[in-house]
């Protein structure tokens, strides 16, 4: 909406006043909270954070830029719109943009898989016209409204991810977005350190319905909290489409087979009785849920499912979220890195181990770092990995972090089990230790070093570089 709003529109929506006589030209390309990203005719929100105040960067902007500020900066070249509160102005503009758009609006949340689902839906639904989606993991109280403000006029479908660490964080985002479709991928113990129970997590995720007055909720039929979520959606006046392997699922997974390019699956739309045989370009079995959700969204929006099917085959795992990458750790041997390093919780870690267990007859290497934000549940969640690891018997297991390292005593009978306190200490010998492995999984929470380990291994993509000697920046 930014490209057709005028200076007067911006002032009216935010209850602001332009500083001095400098007014911007009508229309902006996009909006930022990082001044380093500013291009011609962009809008800058001078947010004040714990460590950085956006007002400090106003003087560096030029006359082609516009800034929304709480206090004007004298002698600045950029036009400045003075508002009572910059964060409130961001929310006001987000709400205005979403109320003006004619696009179908899809909100996505869940304990696991929400970013991957959002990205997959953007890819699939592009078959039907211009789509807009929140960038990366812009899913919180700042990132989500900023993504809404950035929505272009031509968008016909908007996919917005909504995340939370605490109760009460999703409901305000839902109110701004006022979606037509709400998706909950799964209820699991991610971030349970901030909650008393899974019940509280389910309630926090159900806040995604709060801003909807009509529409459709797409819910996981196989989830223990399905009945609770369905009741919450119906109470909000929403229709429900369920997905899963359950016989009761509206969009049901009927068959699944691994192939080199991903997996072949059969899905039944039990509303219509129609079966769909499709190739999914994602390899892990649990990623079949992405295809089910894609079919469910097409059903919810009454789109031609057949038109979308070719787009499922061209989906690919993203770096940090299950991407497969060939490595040359040794001249005579190629290793496949499965980079699932972006984040980890108990459910996603167990799913990753189940997937690795399907690589029968191959030498498996695992580099696992601590799962964070689990609070009092952390010890039990990590202990729950012992049984699947003993059953898998990986060729090499490297445990990184306090909680992971504590498992080593129970896993001493494995062929090669190593433990280290931190990620940086394993890098000099990691590549050599993994050189004989056929498949290597790196998985853990973002803050426990998994991204740095994966980034270090990615340096061996089709190279024969020497040992790693220092920790690279997280990618």
C-alpha cells in the first residue's frame, strides 16, 4: 500500500505531523527498521530498542528517504513524520494496509514448521498470482507488522507467519492482520520454558483466531490438541479443515514413498473424494505435512488444486531447515550434509532422528547441540534422545553443550561418541572426524552453536579445503 499512500495519508493514519517544511514525494517502495537497507524512496521507522535507538541514524539518511520519528532530528535531509509512538505508528500502518488490500490473507503459526510452511505456501500459491510473505522469520511484534506494511498493491495472496515466546503475543498480530485462513502446524514443547504446560502453549497458539470474524482454520488432525483447537476455532465462528494421516482428517495422507528427488505421496481430499498423486521435493517424511497444508489452503480458498501440483515437486529444503548439501571432506569420499541447524525442540529433534534412521546401510554422523528454552523440561527432553540414538548406532555422534554432553555416559557403547562444552572447540577436528560418514546431520538450537557448525561444514561444499580453525559467523 505504501506506493499509493500520500504524505497526508501517512499523517492521518499515524496521527502524526510533518516536521518543518520538508515533505516527501507521494509513494514509497518499501519500509525498513535498519537504515543500512534503505534505498531510494524508502520509509524508515526510527524504533528505540534496548541497545539501539533508530533516531541515531536519521542524520545519515538523504532527501530521497522518509523517516517516522518520535522526536525530530534538526538539520536532517530526510523528511520526518513526528508521531507519538513509532511502534504504534508501525502497527497503525500495518492495520491500514491489511484493511485496504483485496488479497486473500493466510496466517501461519505452530510450535514447529511454521517458517518452512510459510515459505512452501509462498512457492506453491505463486501458481495463482502475485504472493507476498513475511521475510525470513519476521514473525514477532515488530517483524510481522513490518511485513504487513511492506505488502505490495498487486499481491493477490498474503502469507504471514506469527510466532511467540509468551502468551498474549499472537492475538495483537491476528487483530492487525484480520486473516481469512489461519493455520496451526503442530502443538509441541518448543519454548515450553516460558510456559507452565503444553495446555498453555496450545492456548497461546489459538490466539491466531482472535482477529478473525469469519474464515477457515486449518488444523493438525493427528495432534493431541486437535479437539481443543477445533473448539477454539468454532467458537470464533470459523470453519475447520483438518490435515493428517488420521481417518478423520479432511485432507488425508494415504501413501508415502521416498525417492531420490524427495517423496511421492498420495493425498485424499475427503470433502470431494478426490485423490492427488504428487511428487514433493522435500525429503524428510514429516515434511509431507507441508503438502497436506498446501492442499488444504487450496481447498479453503477454492483454488484449482491441479494447477498447484507441479509446484510441490520444485520445493527444496532451505539452509538451516533440512537442506541437503554434498561435501568433500575427503578426496575419495562424498558426504551429504543435512543442515537442520536453524532451531530445535524435542519434537523436531525426534523427527530428524527418525529421518536419519531411514538411511540404512550408510555411515551416519550426528552433530547435536543443546535444545534451548525448555526450562524445567530440558533435562527430560534431552534424556529422551538416548533410546533413538542407541537404536540408530551412528558411526559418529558429537554432543555439544551442557545438556547434550550429559548424555555421553549413557551412550558410551556407541562406535564413536564425543562430547564438548561448546561449538567452537570442535571445529579444528570436526571435518576429519566426519570424513568417512556418508550422511551428516547438524541440528540444535540457534543459540547453542548449531548454525556455526553447519556454516563451517558448508565451506567444504565441492571443495577440498583444509581443516577449520576458527568459528565463522552464523549464516
